[in-house]
């Protein structure tokens, strides 16, 4: 057996450069780069190794570990999970800073490879700087925090463990059903330990994103339910986009005359002005979509995990004779809410379903009611997003309207938390797939600017517009500097609410007094007036 002597870190990055994926009719490197903040837990191992492959696997320097992981995750989302990035940190606070981002990736089913440094496997310098000691368990590390928020977790205490750990991690990251973050907690002494690696380990490998077909019996049940339905509604989730099934969805909706509503992750699956697109659904939904959802006798979720905002905490689908089907590649999601499951890739399922429904169309009265509701809704959107008159501050809707009018058809809007995601879900008019990038699975404050950077890296030819409240801006704005350093232009619109305006409204709506959300209602000696434009310009 031919071997190659490398450190464990060198072997890791060499292996990463040899992983490819089928995408857009060709083969591309699966890992588009590595985000790194070095410390004593990774600089002598992964740091040295990454410098040696910088021409084939670029390393990006960030200013905050959580933010760089957000950027990597946003990149994968914008690439529809076809490509991904890795992130490496030292041990201690560098590692635990990434836990929030790992949870975000886990909730949103997005791939990222996390390589936090870990304690010495040899325990020679025990405890090492930043090591977390559990008095009753010598195996505990701060990186154990990643276990519940990783789809795959391993701790590398010997170099040869990478022979199985790396392929297992990538198998999870490229699996449509299991997709999510993979964490390899990499003991810092092991990173620099040499080993004789089988040359075959570094053979070029091409991964294929699996497209699984449905069980014919499940598909027959769905086709039968559609033929019997009087008021069908399709709910498009993120799985439509990840399966590149937006064209198939449009054809099926047009063939059946069935209206479509969009989740946050599914927004953009149909163009906003498609005659069957009723817009957003749920707590942040349009009047047209929510009226159809309340009346529908058949609801077909396609690629959605049916979180509470989508279903109005299970109250939205209100018709007493309603049936719910879930088309999803993940069985975990397909069976939610007592749905009748159709497990499979969205594109494959919709194609086979269309073949079973030749000649069937939704009844004309249902189509006419949906069309009339859509006309009324679009008129309401025009009214609330029109340019403001007078001297009053603009509303969120008017700001959204102004940004929309200033953007081109290929622009991407990025947002994550607070009141803005709800307003964007209702009011933003997405013209092209990939033009709406709102992280509302974990609704993580601080994602916006870092996420915008990741989107721009994935789509350098598209204008990226970040909409963010002052609370999220102040929480995590450091990657503005990174975006400038990398020459990745972002347009950032900050809505200054003088505090956490969304939760202040919720606090009062639930009967509480304004307290500790707006700056004026928090403890202070001086009420700050922050010049956000000057801060960003610096």
C-alpha cells in the first residue's frame, strides 16, 4: 500500500481539496473555502496546513467566530446546499462562539463543516489554556456543546480516526434528508501529529446529491386526494428550492389550477407576480394565502417543516374536512401534524404526481376566489409600500417599498430577526429564485450582515441588500469590515427603532409595561444617539 506522511491537519485539508460534487451539469469542488480565526488550538495545526493549500482551498479571515460561521451557512443556503464551506477556531471561546451558528444550521438543515480546536488528547499539558474541566468527568470538553446542534459529531483523538470521520461528515452534509452541520472537534496536539496515510484516501471523489423517488402507494394516495378535492392549496417550502423544483412546481400548479402559498424558506419558488402565487402564508402571511389556507380541503406541503409561524400554531388549516399531505425528503418532517406522508425529492415527486393527474383541474369557483383575493392583496401591498408623504418617519412597509424600487430584478434581500422578516415575508416581491434570503428558522439576531457577506461570496454578480434593525446591527456588525476587506459590496439599510422594537411591541401586546427593550425604557445615565451611517463608514 502506497502511503503519504502528513500531519493530521495536512491530511484533512488535502482530503477536502479532493471532494467534488455534481452541480449545474458539471463537477465543482464541494468546499468553496474555509473561514478561520486562529488561536493556540489550531494555528500550529490547521493554520499551517491551510497555508499550504491556499491556492486551491482559500482561507478567509473574519472578525467573529459566530459571524464567520453565519457567512459559511448563508453561502450554502444561497448555493442551494450544492456547495459548502468549513470553519475552524481555537478551543474555548473561539469554539463556543460557533455554537449559536451550529444551531442555526441545524434548524435550517444547512451544511457546514465545523473544525473547532480541542484539548490535548495526550493530556500532557492538562489543563491547557481555555480548557473546560468537569470535576466528575475527564472526557468533557467545551466542544460537547456542539453535540445537540450537530447532525454529525466526532472528537478526533488519533489521526487515523479521520479516515472514517471525514467521509461520514460529508455523507451527512450532502444527504438531502440528514443535511446539517458536521462537527469534528480536533484535538490540537493531534492536528500536528504525523501519520502514514493511504494514498487512496486522497483520490478524487465526486458526490451526488441524492434524488429519492416516492413510494408509489403514497403517491397514489396523494393523487387520489387531489382528484377528490374541491379546494386544494400547495404550500411551497425551502425543499422546493433545494431540489431545484421551482419549474416543476410552476408547471404542476398551472396544470392543476391550484394556488400556491410560500413559507419563509420557500419564498421565490414562484415569481411574485405568477397568477397562482398567493404570497406568504401563516402568522406573517398575506390575506389571500391565509384565506385560502383556512378554507382549503386539501393542503399539500412541499419541502416544508411546518413550523408554528407557517401553520399559525396549528390553527390556520381550519376546514373541518381538511386533509394534509407532506411531500418531504425527510421522514421526520413528512409526518408532522399527523400529515399523510409522501417521502421523496420534491422535483421527482411533483413530476410523478403530474403524470398521474392528466386532465384534472381544480374547480373553477375555487380558482376564481383565489384570483380575486390575490388582486385585492396586491393592491393592499401597493398602498402600504408607497413612498411616504409628509414629515412622519416611514413605516417598515414604506422602507421595504423604497428598497424594492431601488433594486434590480436579480437583487437578493437578506434579513433574519425582529419585525422585519414578517414584513418582508408579506411585502417583498421576489422576482427570481434566490432573491429572498431570510433566516427565519432560528431567527438569529446578528445573522444579517454576516449572512449578507456569505450570500455575496456565493453570488458575486448579484446586488445584496441587507435589511436590519438597530438591535441586530449593534449585536453583530463586525463583518462589514470583512466585506470591505474582501471587496464584497453590501448595501445595508438600518431601521433605527432605538432598541428592540419588535419585542417591545410583543411585550405590550401581551399586557406588559414597556421595560428594558427600547433604550428609553432601559437603565441608562445617558440615552445614546447612534450615528449608524458614520459607524459603518468608519
